[in-house]
C-alpha cells in the first residue's frame, strides 16, 4: 500500500472521523488559515488516484469517502516498518521495546494473554 503525505493523512483523518462528505464540508474541519478549495480538491483527487478514496456523483458535485479504514492503513504502515527494519520479525520488534524499556513485564504478559485468547477463537 502506498504511503500518505501529512496533508493527505489530514484529509483521510477528516473522512475517517466524519464519514462521506463534499470538499466544501471538509474545509470546515481545517483551522485558520484554511487551505484554498482547489488545494483540498487536488489532494482529494490524488487520494482517489492512489486508491484511498472513492466518490459518487451527486448533482453537479461529488461526495468523497475513505475506501480503507484507519486501522487498515495503520496496519499496513506498521507491516512496512517491520519488514524494512526488523526482517519481518514481530519478535524482534517486541524485543526492541523490552530492551528500550518501553514495555514492561505486565504489558508483555497482557500481550501473551491476548495472543492466547485469539488462538482459542
């Protein structure tokens, strides 16, 4: 899956949080100074081309919505990082967290419990 730029992710966050909408509606979610309508329209067009957003014509305009969920995108981005930096080993990732003291024993036990529960289902 392709990566999003910060500006593209900003639009995706608006769509993920609020559902389908028109570009004019998206503009309401930006803080001042708001970007120009054409700037947002161009970014949305790029998101359509990348396959992140789809649209449906309504009258003489289009309503846009996310084609993938936030969870799908974040999962794909995480998989890319694990592939690139950890040889596709989730064990190496967890080991890194433990070595860097970003995960303690209680969190590790909770993770093991979640894995065991998911295997039972």
